[in-house]
C-alpha cells in the first residue's frame, strides 16, 4: 500500500469520526440544576460527561480527578451499577451514618480502592436537608494515593450522593478550593409534589 | 448529545495525515521555552525500551538481547543529541539518593506514568478531548522533583519509552505472499515511542511527544540516532 | 468411574511419580522429566483427543521434551525464553511496589519457608509474594515470581494443603510452562494465518476459517490443561518428598468443590474455554494417587497447628475482603466450609452476620441477628459484634435493644474511633423513642 493511499484512507476514517461526538462537553461557570435533584454553582469551567446513573465533572480527566453527582438512588439499589450487578451493595433507607460509611467502603473497594481510611465524618446541611460528609483517602493498586470527599443524604426515600476523588499530591490540592465552593453551594431541593 | 465544534487539534491531525507527515505529534506547555538559552542540567530516567519480533500469526515475541542493546544505543544517541543541543546530562545511575529521596523518585515516576496515561487519552484521542484543555497543555506531577534537584542539581527530567517490533522471517514471507498473490496489505513491525520533559522545580510537564510509525530501527546505533532525533521533535531547545 | 481423560491424566502423573520415586533422587532435580514424560506425551495430549490434532515428533520435541530449568539458571539472552523473563522481571518490579502486596514479614516468611522446603535447590530461584486478593489462587511467572493470594491461605486447612498448591506452582516454573505456552500460541496463530492465506487464495469460505480457529483455540486450551495436570503431579511429588500427607492435594480441591456447590456455582466444564481441568477431575486423580502413596510413607504430617497459628490472627482481614465482594452466596458458602472446619466459630458466625447485614433488607437483617446470637459465647467472637448488632437493631427499630447493644460495645471498647458517632446514634434513638 502506498503512503498516499494510506493517508487518504486515514483521513476518510477521521472524517467518519468527526461526524460522531466527543465524550466530554464543556460545563461553563454558572448556576446548575440537575433535574431539580442538585442545585449548585461553579465559578470555573469543567468538563462533563454522563456515566451510569451519574453526571461526572472533571478538570484533567477521571484518571486524575472526578466529581460525581449521582442520580437519587431508591431503596435496594446501588448508585454504581444496575440492579443485576451483585458486587455493589444496595442502599437502604434505614441506614445509619455508620451503615452509610460501610456502604461507601464496600462500593469503593469494588471500584478497586485499597486501604480506604476515613479522616472525618461530619453532619452537614444541604440547604434544608440533613446530610453526612466523609473525608477519606485510599490507594490505587499502583500505590498512587488518592483523596476524596463523599456527601450522602437520605432524602425523600432516596440516596443523594456527591463524590469527589482526586490524586492527592497535586490534583486534590489544586482543585479543593473550587470543589469546596461547589459543595458549599450545593442544595438538595425539597421534592416538588407532582 | 450535542456535538462539539471541531477542535484545533483535530484540524492539525487531519492536516498532517493528509500531508502524510505525522509520525510524531508534540505539545509544549510554553511555546517560548528554550533550554539552549539556559543550558540546564537534564536528568535522564532509564530508557524504557521493549523490542519484539512479530511472528507470522501476529504474536509479539519480546527479544531480550535486542532490548538490552537498544537501551544502550538509545542512551548513547540521546547523550549525543542533548550534548549537541548544549544541555548538561545527568544520569540517574550516578546520582546518590537516600531512602527518603528515593521515595520521591518513585513517586515522580508513578505520577509520570499516571499523568502520561491521562495525556495519551485526552490529548491524543480526539473523542476523549477535554474542552477546558483545548489549545493549552497543562499537566503536573506534583512536588517530588524538588528532592531530585537537591540531590542532582538537574532542573529537568526526561522520560523516554519505546516499543519497537520487527517482522520476523515468517511474517515477512506472509507479507510478501499476501501482497503478491492476493494484493492484500498485511502490517509489519511498528515503532511506538513517547518522550516527556518535566520541570523538576514545579512538576509541570513542559514538553510531550508521541511517535508512531511503521519504520525506525533501534537494533543498530545509526537507527537509534535516527529514532532519538525523531522522538525529540519539537524538544524545546533551539541551538543558536 | 472417572472419565477417560481423567484416567489418562492420572496415568501420566502416576508414571511420572513412579519414575521419580524409584530413582531415589527427587525427580525435579534430576531432570528425569524427559524420559518419564516424553513417553507419555502423546497420551497426555490424547486426553483431549477431541480437540487436538496429533503432534508430529518434531513438535513434541519443541513443546514437550523441554529440559527442566536448573537451579539459579537464567535463560541465555538471545533466546525467546529470555524475552519471556524480561517481561516477568518488569512485572515483578511493579508487584513489589503495588498496594495489594502484603508486607507482613512473618506471613511472607512462613510462605516462603514452605516454598523453600518444597523447592529444595531451587529455593533461591523462587520468590513468593503474598497478595491481598480474595480468590482461591496462586500464580507462577517464568522468572520465578510466585504470587500467593490471601484467598488461598484462607481456604487451605493446613500446611500440606497449601503446599500442594505451592508445589504445583513450582512445577510450572521447573517445567518452563510459560515459554512453552508462548511458543504454542505463536505457532497456532501462525498456522492459522497461513491457513487463512491459503483459504483466501482458493477463494474459500469464511466458515472454514471459523472452524480452524475454533480448533486452534481448543488446541491451546487442551495444551494448557495438560500443563496443569503436569504441575499437579509435581505438587503431589513434593508433598511426598517432604513428608506431607499426599492426600492433602485432593483435600483442598474437595474443599473448593464443596464451596462452589454451596454457592450454586457449578458450571459445566467447557473444553473450549477451560484453561484448567475440572476441579472434580483434579480431586479424583490426586485422591487416587494420594491414597496409593500414603501407605508407602513411614511418617507424614499435615502441619495444621503451625498453619493455624499463622492464619487465625490474620484471617479476619481476608474474610472481610471476601465479604466486600458483596456476593452473599459466595460469602455464605465460604464461611460454611470454614465452619465445617470448625476453628474459632464465634468469628465465623459473626462474619456470616456481617455478610447478611450488608444486604440490609429486613429479612437479611433479622438473619444477621440470628448469626450474631450464634456467635456469642463461642471462640473468637470479636467485641465489634455488639456494635454491628446494635446498628442492625437500630435499623429494625428495636430501639431499647439497640441502645443496650451499643452501650455494651462502648463499655467494652471505649477508645473506638467511632465512639462519638455511636453516642450520637444512641442519642438520636433516644430522641426518636421520646418523640413517639
């Protein structure tokens, strides 16, 4: 095959790709309202994409940092996987704060987090809604140290769950200011009765 | 899902494919950076090479002898090239590290491999491009490099890795027969390389290059010189 | 009656053992392998007759009649085997750093001590790493890196059972199975590539290609299963030489089969996909030979006490890893098999409760309480049982009992880092009771 032929073919393949879509969209700085589940604002731009049952925000790609807003999860299901997938523990509306932490640990270990340690567990408010905040660290198999924050609220029989995880030596520190601002602005609106 | 606008990166990619000239594609954090002005010492991390023979059926058989020789050839070629640019050369082998600074070195290496994976994904795969990173190159490895500056006096760290494969006799026979008798193209060996330069004072990746082609040969010293030269395309040092 | 393939597999192993035992010198050091195994190579392959075309003498030479590696030998750098070692050496450098490697020196030296005992002159050639992985497994790299999963240590009832598996892995190393496998796969793929060329040349159909690649894959799988059988023979041989009860090799398979049966995981054996012989075959063959060997030993040991002294202080961590897989049937079956084994039942019933607690439905929480109650008063029951029990009771809104359990726990372990959370939990229950 000659070089020119190959180049032509590659260009054609690339054009086909161009017709498709990229995975990440730009999230401009503004006020956000995710289907009236989460209300928050950001002052900087992020990259965003949809994952299973979650909207993911990232600055440098999820290998290095990720902020997840999970769709409210009903009793008996996991925010991480469809019902049929057994390895993630189900959320239950009667969970105590320690059960929620245990639920978080088991869920994270099934996304390959090792040596999970909690630095703190604090009661917080998301607007009118009571919630718990867990600050934690873990290691990836490669031994890369990660740091994270989980906000969990049981509200209207569902689990509201926001999770931030980032590489600890640079990316966590570089982002924590912006993330804390987002979390401080976060509201879980009272359910509009339909 | 809304479709985004075509990025500059894609246009550049398209352009160079049409010109059949994109064996390499590099990024610079600061387009004005020029190492030949300051001639800083550069710490060269051990070259990570893997050379393999491609069998008729497409298996890659790693060749330890070629690999060992290639590491020697590439090391030599790299030294020559950097000295030619006026840089000073520091080898990690000759540097002395105590346990604490050794831990910093492994942290830097681990960060480098993690961040390189992110760069490869988000800067080279167009469907994975991050909108906030468009038109800029902004990647960091943390503060561990400072311990290396203290120990070695080097200001920059250079990481090189190459995966190189060559069609073995069986594969060559298959390539020739398929092209002569069937007019079908069967791919031969490939060379895939990656090089990155890191500012050890703040951990920023200042230059990153990726090489991918069906050419190049690290089994000879002349071939290694050519490969190193190609791999250092766009290296931020302009000899006066 | 065993299936034909198993009987032939057994024959090979018996022949192998007989050749070694009569020689008076350990087979795996003398390199008698070629004579002993070469003769039976054809028959070993016949054990997967359906899937495997006959091998030519030259192929047998290349793949089967390979000398054992010698102690402290490194393959010459120009060989294909050196390439296989190079990749393994790099993988080992990663394994040393990785977060799931267990850095417990005492445990690692227990495992490596056993590796050395079994491997004899090869002691310094084999490096073992205990890794925190909750599956019944161990693996061997061509360069002598052995990975031992905590899931194996947890399930082995004694040193002999653990050593049957460690010896098996050493067998893979001595017989250079990795390089043999690489050669086999490369050759199969090359044959298929030429075949597809020939098919294309005569304008043949794709169906023919599908068929031949199917045969090719089955061929490789059958080949790998023969390696497993060969390694099983080595494991058994090493138990025999070191004075361990040779029936232990079959024992550990029987434990695993019981566990799989309880978990309802009995899958049908698929010759296209199985890289290992069916556990039933391995249990039966190893049992048959083990039973025949045992009477020939003047003294033999299981090494149970030593093994338990190493495993029991650590197994809670490994059971927790298994439970975190969040597969209730799996955890239930594993714990039932450990309960049959009968040591520190309090700990085991506590963890059964924990596995049910994770599922969190009312029915599962009630079941969890039953297991906690079964644990109380038995050996090894941890204090944190009362914490777990209190939390379950709170979720079931059995408030008075919940407060009682949590207070009992705080009295037992006042320095628990969760003490503040537990106290606020007690307060909130009290408030709830007061309000209602």
